[in-house]
C-alpha cells in the first residue's frame, strides 16, 4: 500500500474524529452552531498537516528497518503518542501566553497538557484501529506467517541459531519499544488523577459552602471589642473663611483594668453528609475606668449628658440574651447602634451618667454575655491592663492573631489559654482622641473549626500517584519479561484504572468514615483487585503474592508519609532511595538483550 495514501488516511480519519467531537460539543452547548462542522474540519486538517508529513516520513523508515510486525505497530503507536504530546505542549505554551498565574504553571497548565495529549492520542488509536486492515497490508502482514506455538518456537530456534546477533537485536528492540509504550501509558494514566484532584477540590468547596450556609444562619465568627466610653465635647476651630466655628468632637475612654473570663461549649450540627462545628460562649467582663481629660480639653467643653458606653460585636445574630452592663453601680441596657464608628462598625451602646466630679475616680463596670458563633472567637484588647482567659472542651484549638497565649494547656479533654496585656505593649493609651491603628492587627483569640483534613490528606496521596502507578507498571513489565507472558497495553490501562479508582474510593469513603479507615478499605480493595488480576494472568499465586506484597508496602509507605509533617521529606527521600535500589536489583535478572534465550533454544 502506498505510504502517502496510508498516511493521508490516518491523518484524515483522526481529523474527522476530532471534528465530530467539536460538532457534538457545539450541539450540546450551542445547537444553532452545527454549521461550524465544515470550517472546523478544514481548520483541523490545516493544523494537523504536520502529522501527515511526520507519518509520511516515519512509516517507510519503520517498515524498512523493523522486522517484527508487532514492533512496527508499537513504533507507529509511539509516533502517534509523540505527536499528541507535541500538540499538548503547544497548547500548554499557548495557554501560558494568556494566563500568567503561578497556578497555571503548576496545575492548570498541566491539566491542559495532559488533556490535549490524552484526547489526541486516543483519537489516533481509534484511527489506527479503523485502519487495521490497511495497516496489515502496509506492513505486509500475512496470516501464513502465523503458525502454531510449536512451529513458531522451532522456526525461532532455527533463526536464532543461524542469525543470533539479528535475533538478539530484534528481541532487544521489542523490549525497548514495549518499555517506551509502558512509560507512555504511565503518563497517560496520570491524566485521570488530575481530574480526581479537581474532584477533591470540588468536594472540599462543597463542604465549605455548607459550613458557610449553616454559619450564616447560626452566627458568623465573633469579634468582641470594649467596653469603652464615648465622650463628646465642643471645641472652636477656624473654618475655610478663617473665622472661628464651634464643632463637636469626641474622645474614646478605655478601661484602665480589665478581666475577661470565657467558657466555650462546642456543638456539632449535621447537614447532609457534612458536620458543622458551632459554639456557644459565656463571657464575663469586668474592670474599671479612671477618666482623665487631655490638657487641651476642659470639663466645661464636655457634653456630659451625651456620654455613652459602647460595646463592639461583629454579628448581632449571635447575642442570645439581652445585654446589661453595670456601670458605677447602675444597670444600663445596651441597644444596637454606635455613636461613632472609629473603633467598631457594628456594636451596641447605652447612655450613662458621668459628671465632672467622677474624673480621676475608679468607675467599675461588669457585663455578662452569652453569645453564639462559628469558627472563631476573637477579642480586641482596648484597655490599659487586661487579662483574658478562655477554656473549652474542644480538643483541637488554633490560637490566632499577633498575640499568642502566655499560658495554654491543650489535651483530649479540651484547652485553657490566657493572654496578658499592659500599657507598655499596646500602641495606645486609655484616652483616644484619634483612632489611627488597625484593629484587626490587635485582634487575638481562638479558632475551633472542624478539621476537614480528609481532603488535604487525599490530595497529598494523589501527589504520590506517579509512584504507585509507575512502580506497579514497572513490576508488571519486569515479571512479564522474566516469565515470558506478555501483557497487552489494554491490560496495562485496566491495571492503571484500578490504581486510579483507589483515590476516588478514598475520597468518597473518607466523607463518611475516618480517613484512616477509609484509606485501609480503599487500599485493601485495590490490592485484592490487582493481586487477583495478576493471578489470572500469570497463573501463579506466587506472582499474585509478590504484587500484593509490593502494593501493601507502597500504600503503607505513602500512609506514613501522609501522617508525617515535619519529617515527611526526609522519610520520603530515604524511602524512594530504597525503592529505587530494590527496583535496580530486581531488574538485573531481566534479559534486556536476550542472551539467556539460548538456554531456551537448546
């Protein structure tokens, strides 16, 4: 069969299959765009014309230099795979000109590369399958060459005895080609892991959206500020026309001493398959104010009747009881609204009675509040000297903010923590004329988020997929050569899919059970699947035991790496070194150049 005609057939069928895929997508997303079929076909033919040229050059070379029909087929498939990889790389670089984010180079771009390569390679395989008769005629395959196993062995023996060098070269080429195809299949089997990684992120986002939905109906993270006193006063300033004008300004008076004690009780609410962690907190806040006016403000300027005491809270929905603050022996009920948004955007306030005679005296206050919230409970230390203590039965806290607890105790029964502040380590005094600092930079507290670390652990295990798939394929390849029982590429794909489904099982089961149990169930199921498949192919329980044992060690090794944090790199590097050493030791028994075949032929 003519090379140009055969190359054109593969080129045209591949382009037509790709164009049919474009047509299907258009009919699904934009039904009225069916007429794009013909222009798209012309564009695809033009864009893939280099493939036609490559096939027209390589096919005669393969036909002339390679003797084995199977090796010719393998090399043709390999050539198609390399072309698909080149186009995938071109798509990767083309996307890089449009997207300049770090995620593109590490994940998104890799997905584009693998997706384009995988799609084009599969299309080329379909085109070769549809042209299998022409392929056989082109490489001059004849059924007369197909003999029984006995006759084939006899002819191989005679050929090897008469042409030992050519026989060894042919066998070496076959191993090399099969190894290249196996390596290519390892790369192709990494494509599904990219989509499973996306699935992990999708499920994690779904979990986070459910948590946020429940949080918004319960109460969001709470940040408490205060109490502090709003003290308005009059002053004279020069206006734009350089005339004196009377304006109203204000001071914020902070407590001199403050003692806060809080107890947090957690609650787990179920929503669908997810569990949302919420909390209720009972907080006692007491201390005193010692009011001092700045030197440039006199008591006559102060509007004592408009004085208010304020308390900041980020989410009113979390207030479970009415708030009453006892100030200077008098109870004052707080109501929503603040006279000034200098310190807080949201909060409560109440008018209080202060006179000029109260200046310099300790004015005690006390407030008890019960609030509910989610994720975090933070405080802003607006006071001269303050001491905060928190306790809870939640065993996994995360202490936030720029100030860590001065004392803390964490156990399975819960935690206790204490923070201390004084006038020397805060960037303000107790009298504020201008609130010029970032409140969020001072906030501190605790986060009690339910740890959804099964998604992070699943993602970490997916990062080691290349190790599992690569070593498993390598082991199958080595045993295939040692036992002379070849494995078809389709069988490699099935084995790879079994290894990939492990991560899907792990993700699904870990949403219902603890990650450790999910990992055990998914790994046992995968090991049994691969082990029994190896038994059915090699007809040997010993081979099945070898595969099962290796997979047990690999999955166990990866589980240890997932559990480790600080020493994961060290342990992983040592483990990979040992695995490489064992693989090199096992591969020394492989007849890479066929020298040991003479034993079989004698």
